[in-house]
C-alpha cells in the first residue's frame, strides 16, 4: 500500500519522468550522427547516490556515454523501486533504443520488464541482478560476483585475524547493505558459506542489521550494536561507507577501530583506502564501479542484434592495510 510519504515520492518520480520526457524532445531522441547512422539513445535508471561507489559508478556511466556519443537519458531513483519503475516506463514511452538499470532490490520487476519486452526495447542490467522466472526479460548483467566478494571478505578476515594475533572467539557484527538488494543478499551468503565451512567453532555473527549502504546508516546501527553487544571484536561491513560511519561510533564509544574492533569492508573507494591507510580499516575487498565503458560496449552490440554473454563480470582485487598507502595515489574512484 502507498502511504502518504511513498505516495509523494511516487508523485515526484512521475513528475521527474515527465521532465525526462520533456528533455527528450529538446535533446532530440532520434538525432543522426555525422556518419549518417542513428545515434543510440540509452535510458539509464540509477539506484541513487547512497555511497562513494555509486558516485563513481554514475560518473563512469555518464562519461562513457559521452565518449561513445550516445544520447543518455539518466535518472536517479533515490533508492526507491517505484521511482525506478516510473523512469523505466518513461523510457518505454520515449521509445529509447536500449534501457539499462541497476535494480535497487531483486524482486518486483516482471511487470515493467514485460512492458519493455512488449515494446521491443532490450533491457541490460548493470551492477545488480533481479530475480525472475522469465529469463527473456533482460539480455545480460554487467556487474560483479557479490557472492564471491562475500567469500573473499571471509578469507581476508582470516588473514586479518592472523596478522592481529587474535586469540579466542571471533564475535562478528555485520552491517548489511540495503534489504532485498543483490549485493546485500549475496555478500552475506558468500561470507556465511566460508564461515560455516571452516569456522563453525570459532566465528559467530552475533549481530546483523541493515545500514542501507550509507554512512549515516552505518554510524547509527553500529552505535546500537555497541550498546547491545559491547563484546564484538570484528565488523564486517557490506560497503566502505557503512564502515566509515561505524568508525565514528566506535571512536565515540572510546574504542580503537582496526585494533579493538577489526574491520573488513567491500568496495575500495578512496575514502575506504584513506581509512585503511590510517589503520582504521584492516582490509578491503574491491568491487569495481567503473562499469560505464563495458556497458556502452554491450549496449551497442545489443542494439545491433549481436549476441552477448549472459553475465559480464568485472575484474577486482583484495587489499590489506599494509598495501593501502602505496595503492592510494593510483585509486581511480
Ligand atoms: O557496494 C555499495 C553501493 O551495488 C555494488 O551499492 C553496489 C553496491 C556497493 O551502494 O557501496
């Protein structure tokens, strides 16, 4: 049911979609490039602007579209599924060539994706996946393997514990990403898989809650964790921004992040590397947000009717604290 707040947000979404439609006229949706071939119009619905990762991803998409000479229609859904649905509907109405979007949550997309299919507009998922029984509703996913990132986080925590000379029970607090989002579900799954297989006796997730992938969320939830579970000695945060927020609460509680509470997070944004070089985050599993160039490539292929792989994965690495200072200057996001 729509409560008043959601209704207002939905109304704003519709208004935004209307503006998009108006812009489409202005920037000429079906212009022709100098070479005579029709310019590709791409409608892109972004999740929001919740994290450093997301800002880097948005910049990458916009600059790659510009570089490729596409007509990009971009909208920010402010982490609201209903805003994404209205944006996609507006792209269908504008008859864009290809729709790409990074779905805020995994479920609830079938109806709008069927509308895109009926309009013969191919859909490319970027960054996050959806759950659907009809695989024909999207062409491909360009993005990371989040389950593997969760596994890598557990493996790197093994190294962090060894390095810190940690003895005794490992009491883990987990800051989850947005509830129902692919990276939150799959990172938790991958981490737990390694934990259950190899650390059933010594590791335990004592508290776990969503911080919505934001700094404010991480700060607030960590403060509550420290009240309810003052004995946690490890934090696994599903992204750097939540870890950075949590660090503020850990310090406010008179504890040392990176020492009293060992911290592993995912993303590898610049501020994460800064916190790591200051000794406050112990290790980071990289998740690459620079998906723009790969996305533009796929969009062109899809537009030309070429076949593409079902899942185009991104390459990424893992970093320990002692690598942070050296890696920092060359970080691109
Ligand atoms: O890790 C987080 C962002 O979907 C991979 O979303 C992305 C995640 C990323 O908000 O920082």
